[in-house]
C-alpha cells in the first residue's frame, strides 16, 4: 500500500516484528534514501542508523478521508499523511500539519480557500467521513426529542492518538460522566468506536458502567443524521470532532488534536505552541488539501482531494472501489464539483450494468466517461456510443461485454439492434459470445446467427482449435436461445463448410474432441443428418485398424454427441440414435475381437469408453459387463486415468440418480470413496443430498468444499441448495458472493460465469422479492379458506398471482405454495394445512419404469385417449403439453424419445395428484374451502388441479382459478413484448368457460345492457378489424394469382368458402373434438375430402401466426401438413400465410368455416356467415353462429349454395364482443411486474416496486375484484 504513495522511490517493506539484524543487512545491500515509520512506531536500531547516516525519518498515517470501510478490515486508504517533521496527532512536538496551519497565509494561497469551501460543501452534502459506511443508514435508535442532546464520541483508548494527543488521560467513561455533569438537562448519547464494536481493538472502559446516565448506540449510522440529532459534541482527540466542526456543531475537546487551539473548538487544555487564530476554511485547506497525499486510480499519488471525494461518493452509492477510482481519476480536480458528482452517481445508478466494468474503464474509455458526466445520461446514449465504437472496429476490449450488460438490463437500447450489421472483421472471436448475446437478448435470433456465419466465412485456415472453440461457443449460445424461444435456425452450412474443409488439420489439434462435440451439436440443431452420418464414418474410417484406443475414444464422443438432445423440439430422433447404436456395436465388436485375438483383457481405459457408450445407448448387458471391469475393479486408479475415471463415475452416479435410485447412488459413492479424490466425492455426495431433499446435509458438505477448495462453483452450489430449500435470502447472498468473485477474476471464463450467475441471481431475487411482497400481510392463523398455488417452477405465474394472493390474505384466506423452491411459505400454525407447503419436489427425476413407481394407480390407453387415475381422465392435458413440447399435432407415443417425455409429464401429474388427494384428505374433508390456482389450466401437470377440483366440486367447497395474460397481444397486434394486463376466473364454477381472457357469457350479457355501446366503440372496433396481421404491404392494390382465382370464381357464380387455420399446438381445451369430428386434423381432412362433392371454391387460409415464432415458436407441423398426403381437389385453393388479411378475403367470401378462433367475430361483424366446427367454438363466443350437429350435417353445410347471413343485430353483437374482451372487465390492468405477453424474451420477470409499494399502501380495486372471484 505505502509504495503507491512513494511513487518516486523503490520501497522495501519491513514488518513490525522483523529483527533489526535483517533490516540492517538490507540497509547495507540497498542503502535507504529515507526511512518511513507507520505512526509512532520505530526500531531503535533503524533510528540510530538514520541519525548516523543523516537519513531523513518520515512518519505515515491514514489521511482524513480514508476509505469506505475500516483500515482494520485491510481496506487500502485513498489518502495518507506523510509527515517529515512529526505526525499530526503527537502534541509533544510540531508536525508538518501544525506548521502549515500556524504559518498559513491566505494571500499567498491563490484559490485554495475557494477549493476548501467547495470541498467542505461536498463532504457535507455527501456526508463523507474518514471511514464511510457503504450506504446511508437512517437512524433507528434515536427518536425525536424535546431535550437537548449531547454526543460523546468514543475512541480506542489504547490508540496512539490518545497516548500522544492528550496531556491529561481520560477514559471514554470519564468523558461521558463529564458531559453528563455539565449538561444535566440533556440526554447524553454515547457512541463507542466502531473498531471496538467490530472486535478489531480492545475495550478498556466498560460502557455498561455508564448506561444509567447515557444512551449507548451501536451500528452504522448516517453521521450527518446523527449530528442533526444532537446539539453539542464531546471528544478527546477524535477526527469526528473536526468533522462535527465542519457541520457547524459546538465541540468540546479534552486533548490536543490537530484542529484544537486555533479558535474553532472549546479547548479544555490549551496548546502552548498554537498561537494563531485560523478560520475553518484555513484549517481545512491545510489539513485536507496541503497536508495529505492522495492516491486515486490512474493518477496515483498525483491525485488531489477532489479525486478522493469523487471516488468515495461513487463507492458510497454502490460503485465498486476500483471502478470508482478509475472514474474519479479521469477528471481534472477543478472540474469535480457537486453537479459532476450528482450526474455521475445518477448515471451509474440508472445504468447499473456499468457497475462491474472496472476492467473496461481501465482501457481508457474517456469518451464514455465524458458522456456519463453529461446531463440526462440514459442507457440509450451509452449504448449509442458503444455501438458506434463496435461498428467502427479497432480496439474494442470490453465494449461488447458492456453492451451485453446493457442488453440484459431492464430497458435495452434500440441502438443494440445495429450490431446485426457489424462487419465480421470488426469483432474478435473472444467477443463473439458477447456480441450474439446482445442480439439474442433483444430477440434478433436470425441476425445473431448470420453475424456468426459471416465470421465463419472469413476465418483463416490456420485458426487454432482454441480460437475456433470461441466461435463454436457463441454458436452454442445462439442455438440455446433459439431453442429456448422457439426460433428456427437460418443456415448451418457456413460453419459446417469451414469445419469440413479444414478437418484434415483440425483433427490433429489437442482440443479436437471438444470441437467435434460442438460440431455435432451444430449439425443436430440444423437437422443435417446426412452430414452427421458422413462425418461419423469418415472419421472412424480414417483410423488405423489396430488403433483400438483411438476407435473407442472417437466412438464414445460421436455416440454421446448423437444422443445429446437438440435445443430445438425434436419430433424424429430415431435415425440419429440408430446411427449411434450402430457405431457403439461396431466399436464394441472390433475392440473385443482385437483383445481376444491377443488373449488380453480389455484395458480399463478402453473399458471406460465402452461403459460410457453402453450407458448412453442404455445397453443393460454392456452396462453390467463394463462396470465390472472398470468401476468394480479394486485396484487403484492410475494417475493418467483419473480424469476419465471421474467422468465414468459421474455418468454412472447420474444414471442412478435419474432413476431416483438415491440409495443405490449413495451406496455406489461409498464404494468409490477411496478411489476418487475427496473433492470429487464430496461434490457428488452434496448433489445426492440435494436430490434427496436433505438440504442441511447438502449445505454442510458444500460449505466444507468451499472452505477447503475455494472454488466459486461451490458458492453457486450453496445458492442452489438454499434456493431449493426456500431460503432465498441465503441463496441471494451466496450468488452475490459468487458474482463478486467472478468479477474479480475478470477473465473470459469468469465473464461467462458472471452472465450465468446474473441469470440465477435474477431468478432468486425475483422470488425473494415476491415472497417479501406476499409477507407484507401476515398469514391468517384461523383462515377462512386456503389457496394452494401449484406453479411447478413457472416464474411468469408468480409474476401475476402475488398481488391477488396478498389481497386474499387480507381477506383472511391462507396461501400455500405447493412447489418447493418457489415462494416462501409462512406457516398458519395448523399442521394439516402447513404439511402441504413445498411438498412437490423442485427436482423430479423420471428415468424409471412407470409400472410400480408411481404413487397413484394409472390406466393408460393412449389410442383410446385415456390416461385415467381415480376415475379422472387426464389425457387431453397431457396430449396438449406434448403438442407444445414437440410443436406438432401428430407424434408417435411409442417412439422411445417421445415416450420419455410422456413419462416425464405423467410423473409430474402423479406428484400433483398426490398433493390434491392429500389436500382432500386433510383439508377439504374438514370442511375448509379450498382453491387451486395457476396459469396453465389446460396443459399437464398444471391442469391436474383443474380436473381434480371439477371432479370434487359436487362434494366439497373446492375450485380452480386460472390467472394468465389477457388477450392484449390481439388488440396490440403483437406490437409489445411486455404484458400489462391479466385475466382471472373460477373455471370450476364455469366448467365450459375455457379461459378467462374470453368473454364469460353471463358477464357479457350484463355488459350489453348498457346503452349506446356500438356507437361509442365503433372507432375502436374498426381499428381492430383493420389490423394488418399478415404483413401485407400497405397501399399494395395489385392482384395476386390467388386473387385472380377468387375473382374468376365469383364471376363464374361459384360460392367461395374460406376455411381458417389454427396453430396445432394451441388448442387449450379441457376436451377436444366437435359434433362431427374427432379433432382438428379430422375436421380439415374431412373438409378437403368433402370439396370433391361440391363446385364451391374451398379456400384454405393458414393462420399467419404459424410464421410468428413469438407465438407459434419452432413448429414441426403446420396446419396444412395435416393434408400433406391427400390429393387436393381442383376446387381447393391454398393461400400463403402472408399477403391476405381478413379484409382482403372477406369481400370474396360467402361462408367462413373455423374449427375455433377469434376470426369468427371479425367475420361475423362484417356480415359473413360463420361455421364453428368444434365443441368450444360454440362455448367460447356467445354469438349464434352456424354449428353443425353431426358429420353429415357438416357435409351438407359445405355443399350448400346459400347460407343465412348475420343480421345487423348479430353483426353488432359480434363487434361488441370483440370490444368487450379488451375492456377492463376481462383485460384487467396489471403493471406490477415485468413479464412477457408472448413467447418473445423479456428476461427473468421482475417487480416494479414503485407500483407494488403504491398497491401495498393504497390497494387496487382491480386486484380486489379479482380476489373476490375466488370464493364468491
């Protein structure tokens, strides 16, 4: 530390206990130019040596504006007092500071006093002291009082400042007693020294002895607030005495600190040397500007007081120390004033993503610093500056990382979108991941992929595998985000071509297998099966016949890659997996034959490769055989095999865990304990304890790992354990520790880890804040009823339900989160209610046989559409979630990959049903009203609660509440990504009411009774009807070939029937079908087949949202695919997805036919007869449309040539229904959280706390009305 303040010297440091003989030997070798002692320390030998050799002796102490935090906590100072004469606290002799004050001549100091005034004002304004708490802490122990108050400042009684600074020795207790005796009418406040309170220094006098005459306070206090509460200050020699003088307080001093004797204080012991009278500005200028040395950021020891002030201000308001110094040192001292401080604090608080950018600012971002110092800085201006830097190329270290942080902030700038046009030569490979993260965070998935493709096209042939991996990791990030948000990839060829062209030399690189695995991921994501087959056999075929070790290793990598799930929804995986099985069988046969021909046993290393492949392809015979020759082998593991052995152990352990064989996993671990490193054993043991929900044991093991091995991954492990167990504040604290450690590391891997930690922390903090909001109202101890939240880890559900649940608690209803690791559960004190809190595991492993492993008895007849337990059929909801998972209507349940997901969802349904039955047994049978709530009423496992409640409603007071987004994306035409409304209703009370964003018939009828609705809302209705939902260019009046066909049909007198499509994985119905059809596929195929029996022109119009990934995501099957194998009659016209709005088609239509959908209202409102073919087409929209009674009746309707057109009353009713679904009666305003309105990314949800606090204070009638629907 001291070396920074002696920049002109080479500094050697000797500890206090370093023997003189060692110091003397060093002096002989390197004769010192000066000797500096800390404070009043000094070795006699060194002092004598200095006197003999005429070497100056200086003394060093902390300056008066030191740091945020204590020196005892080993925090470096920003300032030091370097005294060539004495030291400022030693009253026995003069010091440089005393001489500066005594000889101060204002006429010779230029603008020094003006600087002093400015700096004193800054210190007072920002409440700076020698040691500063990290944030202003409001007084909690001192309340307003009419009595005078006297503050006694405690000190460390053994401190040198008292030993050398006071002629008469007083204890802290003595000072308290004097203050009390001199101010008998006042309240004496005694504040012991923070080093004593913190245990860093010993206490000599016991504060308890004066507790009868003084109020003793402890803890971090806002010093300004503390002084505002008192009238008079007593001190021995404390600097706080001068800090009190700065703030206008009367100060009585019982020693001789540097500020006493100049006429500023009530001095109880006069100084013989100090004869001059000085103003406050003069003493301050000498003590704070002239006397100390400041060392701040890039200025080092050339810094001035103003630099230290700015650095302290920034750090005090949340900026990390190193960054605060970097920023402060950028500005000239004369430019630092209150305006600049305020602007910088404001800019950094408004742009919190910059708070961790110490390394970035150290690269000399002077333009950005000047921008931050300007007025009204927001993320947009910062992003504009950085994006321009990025696009121009050059030295852009840190730019993309900072832009990534902006993109991850609450309000990313539109400027980031410009990065899609960056030239490939203008970003380095190490920046690729940050660059594409910027684009994917704002939903520019295609652009992110194209940016990387352009980079791949210019890669040098000599690029190393390590550099190539940077590009592959960025591609992996894009794939992950594409899969997460349902985006189809653009083009996998550029990256494949580079790899294929350079395979001949890449394969000899030490990191080739890491590259190969990611290339397979890439090919799998782009469904390039032919290339995967070609690559596999080209690589295997190039091996020498006797290279069985190479064969086993390469085969294992390929097999693992082929079995790895794609980030995209995969409907057909068997060809990939069959290829993997073929490669495994071939490798096994060749390896076995090779060693048998030599009468040798398969070496352990080769056996481990075969064992890993056997586990991957689930070859039970191979698993048993190769486990015996590898893991069951009692011999010690060779040093060179340990890495591979650990992976094999991990794979087998995880196989047992996935099958929920936790006992077997623990037994296996015990058998391996002496063969594997302790750290690895404890890591797996902690995982097993976590899966078994033995969280205390898991945390104990994880803490021991962290203590011994100091790895950041163990901080994150602790956070996961605490998050799963519901201790969200502890989880948040550990993640913050992990984030700080990653930020301190600052390298590439640490940055990637920081991004992952940020995501984890956002989730934990969101849930923690949600729990605190809910806890604002205490859990009723005698509840009127219980609301059970079954959200299965869905954060979007939490982001909606919390305000309503809080209102229900206000009304006397208990709230219980059924899912582990979500909202914190406050007990009611009633065991039969509280036992259900968190009863559904956070982690549910499902790789096991369904038969005999489920809690409930299930009857499964998939072909008969039956998945039944206790007489309730859950088929439709499981089918619905499967269509959502695979983005297709048709799938083969007997495909092993698809069946695995069926098993996954059924196990979760079993968990939910077990919870329901326990609630029935323990709560409902006692007569307690029960409501279930979530946002997934029609897809498993969420739907279990709806189906169960409906089945039991005739027997108990039970119901299911659905709360979800309203239909605002329809009314905004997908213009916004963030939801601002919700909808909610009791679906048990109204079983044919599919979803609450639709109109409930009884409420709609009541609303219609109001006068003049159509005239009042006609303009709004017209605007909705005329939305351009298909992307047709405005003003385009030219006729397409499709319109020409329509025109000719009308001219020929033919009737035109429009058949409207639907997204196949968006049925959301409790039961499917219609009067004449089994499902939507049957309906469409029947419609096309029926076309052959009529001359009417049948126009098939696919839903435009099939091409909107924020709605449909990455579809594997489209509506028109349902008729892909049919011969299409000549009188069937198939329209494209885009180019035709309803308004374009309506003028030609004589009839519209829908399975279901809001388009029925648009069409009816404009006079088109509408057929609804599904059951819920009739229930969803309370308008009398045309409903077929049977299959033959449907054929009759399609083949007819006349249909009754809706009359004016029906048209207006349809139009008003469109309007009604957008009113606050259905579409309820809700701005308490940031959450998505579609499938587009908006990040982890978060709370708008200003809105929440207003709700907690004032309530919200909308929320109250929603809460009233639960038990009405």
